[in-house]
C-alpha cells in the first residue's frame, strides 16, 4: 500500500532485506502516530504487527551491537584541561558502511555508551567525522558548566536581530561552513548583520557568554579565515556605503563594498584603492582589510596597511573606536588605559630589542600577509596608530571593521604589459632582480609563473597559442608598467627592455598597450590558482600560503 521493497525467504517467512527494515519500522511508527484513526487493526493483525515490530527491533539492536564492536575500540578519549571528556571517532575508517546505524546514529550510540561509563553529570563531547561531514554529541553538563546553550543564545540574539536573519538549520550552517579555501567548519549560528548596532549587540552577547565569533564578508579567503564552528556574523550585502573626499585623496568604505565597485566609484577622479587582490571583483572591503589582501600590483607599498588613514572599530565588548575622531580617541584611552599602556610597553620593548626590531623590518619588506601586522610595533609610536594597523591582517580576531578610510592611489589610464617568456626559472629570477634593482621607478608589477602554472591554462579559451609550444622549463614573468601619459609610458618600456637585454629569452620580449591584450595576460595570472586546482590529481587538494 505504501510502496514495495526487495525481500528474501528466511525460515519459511518472507522478510524484507536488512537494509530496508529500519525504513519499514519507521514507516509503521510514523503512520500509527500520524494517522491513528485510519489504521485500525483487528486483534489478529495487531498480533502480527507487534511481532513484526519485535523482529525489526531485535534486528536493529543486533546491527547496533555489531557496529559498536567495530567502533568502540577505535574511539580516542582524552580529558581536557577544562574537565571535558573529549572523544573522537573516524567513522569513515572504522565503522561498517552502507548499513544501519548510519554515521549520525553511530555517533549517538557511541556517545551513549561513553555516558554510561562516566555518568550524565560529566561534561562529555563525542565527535564522529568522515571525509565530508562531522557529527557532535554532548551531555547537558557541557552547556551547564561552560554556558554554551544554543537555545539560550538564539533567544537572546533574536531580541536584537530579526529572527529571519538568524540561522541554525543544517542547510544554512552547512552552506556558510566554508569560504574559498578547502577547509570546512560548520557554524552553530549564522547571523546576517545589517548595521554596526547589530554587530555591537551580537558581540556583547557572545562576549558575555565567552563564545567565539568569526566575521565573513564575501567569503573569498583562500586560507579558511572566514569559517568557524561557533557564531558566524555575515555583513549584509547592502552595508556598502562609499564616501569620497572632495579632492578624492581619501575614500571611506563600509564593510560590504566590493573592491571593484569602490574602484568604479573612484575611476572618474583618476583614482583607485591600493589593494588589488585577484578576487577584487567579488571580495569585499571588510575582508580585504582584515586579511591584508594585497594582490599582484600593490606589493608592499600600496596595500591596506600602507594606505590606511582612519578606521572605525567595534571591539569584543561592543565598545567602539573612531581613529579620526579626537573625542572618541580620548574616551577610548580613558576607558582602556591598561590596554594603551600594554601596547606602548610592547612597542618600546620591540624597538629596544635590535635583533627583533631588524627581523620584523626585514620580514615586512616583502609581501607578508600571514599573521598579525607586527610591523605596526616598529613603524609607529602612537598607540592608536598601532591599534588600527594591527587590525589590518588580523582576520577579525581583534575586532570588527565598521568602516575604513583609505588613501587613494593614482589610476593611470596609460598602461602596458609584457608576458616575458624565459628559458628557465633562473633566467626569470635574474630578470626580476634587474626589474627590482634597476627599474624600480618604471615597473608597477612583476609576477613569476612557472611551466606547470602556464600548462594549467594553455588549453583554456582565448589563451595565446604560443603557450602550448613552450619548453618544459620555460618560465614567464608578467610585467606591468604605468604612466601619466603615453610619452612616459614609452620611456618606461624602453628602459625595461634595455636593462633586460643581456638575458636571452625563449620568445622575444614585447609590451602591448592594447587593453584587450594585456587584460588577457592578467587573466592568466588571476586564474592561475583555480586553474592549477582544476588539474590536480583526484583526491588531493591545493594548498596556498
């Protein structure tokens, strides 16, 4: 009546196959509870019904016992410093597959067996995982002792945030459990924040409960900076105000402004923002600044750190600092005197330690976007300047960037690029050294691409045909030069080619000032990471930074 299934004959009885029995039992239970008046069994049918339930239940328990015998010995148990009994189980490796119980149920049964050993009053967490999933079980003692009760959190959040922007369902939390990296952490709560006021209230609640919070803008980060297994705050897409100063030397941007959109607003003034990550067409300012995303052309001279002018910051307790406002600075110093003194002391200590000072200076002379911007401790004496520059590259761990004011940089309309092909990577590196030491004023960007990278894009539509003819060791250097007029551009090109004349390339060195042509060269570079990822061996991943 409700469907059909495969069956077998066992001891003279026709019975469903094991892999379908659980579903049949669930259907019986569901139908009995959902339609109590529609399924009316006489005494004979009732007896048959009860026998079937007994058979299915006993069979299910046999399968559970079989599964537990396989997984219980494989559970790794440790007692954490905070008293939690943490248990981990690799379901993919140790559990029987394609049978009952499934991974989620397996974790539940395993957790129950551990609770029987230690007692319900003990804080116990059991984590089962596979290649693309994770299941967590915990005793009530965990929430009672460590104040992590999802129901209470949601109850408090929806007092400040409309309920339709607070998500805990599996679909939303899974969808926001990854960024552009290969990592995944499934958040407990996802919140769309439309204003600074909402962010402040969320941070007050999370701070009170000692719960971690992570911020996400566009989610284009390649190293997992925008994921969490706790609370994820997503900046709403229309939180995207842009204010340009009268002389266009400064631009103030809210967190959800897309980098390319900021540049489009500045283009009529002949300006742009300094940072230019490969994902600038979709990356948002909040993430660009928090990650110190620098890109291919800005180097270390025009990145977020170097072009930062002012910033409005919301800290973990909901307090706010506007580094452009003297009253805000005075109030912050008065309220957080110990923090100011600590930063001042740390900066002085670093500056007095010559070896440490010189190491930091040396490290940040090249692109160095991993970790905190420790160069702030040596570059500035003012504690507020140190704080706002430490925010750059902090990945949201120090606070939330409400808005940021950048010093703009010139956007020259006269540009030219050359995809220089050298015979091997040594010649390419020698060329880069020349460009850096002898053509510093003439070169705006230089990017090396090895043969493996070029090979990953050579078959894509629109790519230059000569890429397929290159030798096995051929290496490219993509060079860009910009100028305020065509005469200066020609001068830059002549100087660059003259300085590289002693190195024999695999193909003649030629610049193009045709936008369609040089845009294609930069398209190769911008698409290199996903292109390399696309040709990787199945079952492997691509690591960056």
